[in-house]
């Protein structure tokens, strides 16, 4: 049913991705699908990497480790956003098409009052992506 599953990841908050990573891994094994981990970074230094090339190496190492642990083919796709805080949704929507993903599995939080003012990343991706989207809470 699915051949390529895109998993947006924030390497600075890896601990909060556990359920989504597990879910994506289970689906990839079940369908024999490839996983592509997508990370969004700025072209400028950040707390995680000095430059996009360093970020890309970290993302590739993350994808390789996940693929080995899960036992599926896994790759990395880096997206650049001038301000990842505000550009992340648009960068992820472009990445759906750039990677050819037919399913997006992404982590989200339990909605709070601010989600009525500013929609969640998962909500925007689910509303506008060309692929199916599974939002995993927790």
C-alpha cells in the first residue's frame, strides 16, 4: 500500500519523537516501505549544527541508525528554511513532493489553547499535503 514514508524529525527534540518513530518503523516493516527522515534547518548556525552540511551529516547518521535498528531502508532529506520556526510547514510540504512520499508519519502534541490561534504543524501538513498523513500524539 505505501512505498515511501516520510518522517519529519527535529533532532533537537528526539526524545519527543519516540511514538511517531516506532509507528513509522512498524508501518515500513509491514508494507516493505522505505523511510525518509526529513529535517529542516536554517542556512545559518544553530544550536544543533554550525552549517547545513553539518546538519545533513547528523540527519544522515540519524537515518542510518534508525534504519539499522528497524531493519528497513532509511534515508535522510534535508530541507532549508530561512527561519525554521516559521518556515517548517512549507518546507515539509515541499519535502513531501521532493521525496515522493505517499505517507507522512509525524509527531504532534495534545492540542492546547494556542492551537486555536496558531494551527499545529501536523494540522497544516494533514490539510495541505499531497500524501496521506498520520499524526501521532505523544
